[in-house]
């Protein structure tokens, strides 16, 4: 094997991919039409779509229809380091929203996800089941030397969230 | 470990060499013995052992001798980071769904406000 082919293949250090599934259920005292609208409307999502008041979310693009794509940036207030691309795959009004999501930071992909939101009538309210099937990479600093100083960015976000 | 600058220096130093990067690349696909690591590299076993020593010092790779075979693998610390990342993602969803509940309560039309229609 020549030095050249070693050099070429060495570029492709492959970070490991780890899978997980997150399932959350909630019941809201609101009709399915209102809950559906809260997911459909980017204005509504700007209000509720961040986990805490310390996290900011901005949409560069929003297109809620099958095949449409949202592009948003989020992160600790004033430092929107994460880029989220959401592609809507299946939308059944008041029943179901299926999307795929890619989260990246500085051009480096952090995770891929398949997100299903099911809406079920529950008395006068709505039960939702959110299933987030996520494949996430680790070892980002290994493939991203010049951004080593940002190795703790996710920890900073976590710290922000805990405040 | 990733937050210790001295450790980071060692890591990037370890990855500065194409042969060592190739070893890490091979190990990212799964554990390997020293001779398996050496085989595609056109390197002597003792050279591979030297590179391996550097990779171990950097904390990127760990090795374990079982019988006569030394098996190397990627240090699973990176996996721990990912697990933490995923649990933060879960917490993030929980926070968002809580806020969705608040949002729905705040924007409830008159006839829903009593909780019944």
C-alpha cells in the first residue's frame, strides 16, 4: 500500500453512530385541531418550540406541507449554533405529523432523526404520542480539530437548560 | 477528558500522523488485534506498537492483552458523550411539550377555558 492511499483513506475517519428511541406522551386540554395548529404554525412553534426561556429558536424557512422543509437555528440565547433541517414526510390534519430531521453544528452533522407526532382524541382534549428515533454521532472533536474549543458546546447548552 | 486542553493536544498530536489516523479509522469499525492493525499499513509490528502507545497515551484508544493477543479498541468515552447528548434531547422534548401545554392554555378560546366544551 502506498503512502498516498493511506493519506486518502485517512481522511474518512468515521464517527460511530448510536441509535435511540425517545417516546413521550402528553394529554392536553385542547381539541386536536388546536394542537395540530400549534405544530403546523411556525409562529406558534416560535412560542413553544424551545425547551426553556434560555434557549432561542429562529426560522430561516418554514414550509409545513408534505415534502416541505423548515430550516431553523437554535441554541443558547444569542448563540444559535445548531442548524435544524426538518422535512415533512406525512401530514394528516389533526391526526399525525411525520418528519425527518438533521441537526448540525458548523457543517458537522450531529444527528439524524425520524419524528412521529400522533394526535388522539381524549375526552374533550387531545393525547399526543411523540416518537423520536434518533441516530447520533459521537467523537466530533476527532474529526473537527480546529473547533476543539467547542467540544463543550453541548455541555453549555445542557447547563443553560438546567438554569 | 475532552475538556482538558493537555489531553486535547495529545489527541490532535496523535491524529496528526496518517498511519495513526488509519489505525483509528480501522478501530472505528470495531476492535482489532495489533497484527490486524498492522496488516494494511505496510509497517513493522514494532512501529505499530509505537503508534499504538501514542494513541493510548492520547486517550483515543485502549488495548488489552488476552492470552497472546493484544486487542485494541476505540475508547468508549465518545459513546458516553452521545448518551448524554441523547438524554439532553429527551429533556429538551419534555421541556417543549410542557411549553406546548402552557401555549395551548394561554391561547384557549373562551369555550375551552373552563376545560370543557
